[in-house]
């Protein structure tokens, strides 16, 4: 079973996305902010396959959270935002390998993006010495 870390400060939105991902067969770890996500990341003993993170949150931005999680474990990232006018300069700070979804998105868009991230992670060839 693949594990997803879902980080969003909007509790109703997070609950809906968590339920949809659970129905699709994923184990979902929920956090309402970056600090809570870091605690989960530190304490969860298994593999976290994908982190779905809201870009704009109190206490810590989604981009800062990506950087902190990357220090501890390899994870695929999906950034999302309901802010429709993110300045282009701000986007240059985003991780280049992170996927992005604009809120609101459909169930199909969410699952397609998550499955795409997982498939690229699984088909990477092993490193040669």
C-alpha cells in the first residue's frame, strides 16, 4: 500500500481529499500545517511515497516544507494552491520536480497526477556504480 502525506490547513478540504485518496487504496497521513507534517515525517516508520502540500499555509510555506522533508527522505511532491495569482517570481522557488495542481481540481486530475508521480518513481533505473 502506497502512503501519502497530505498537508493542508483547510480541514474540510483535507478531509475530502483524504477520503478520496483512501477510497483509491492509499494510506493517508494528514497534517494541518508544516510543523505537524514534519512531526509525522519524523515519526512515521514506513515509506512516504508522495507528499501533497498546499503552497500557502500558516507557520511554514509549502515550498519550505518540501525542502525540510527532502532532508529526511526521498518523496515525490505534489504542490497545490487555491491562490489563483501566484507571482511568476514566487514559482521560480518551487522544486522543479514537483507536480502542481490548481484548486479546485477534479478527482480524476488528483488521481492521475498521483499515479503519474508514482510511476516515474518506480521506473527510474537503478544507479550504476
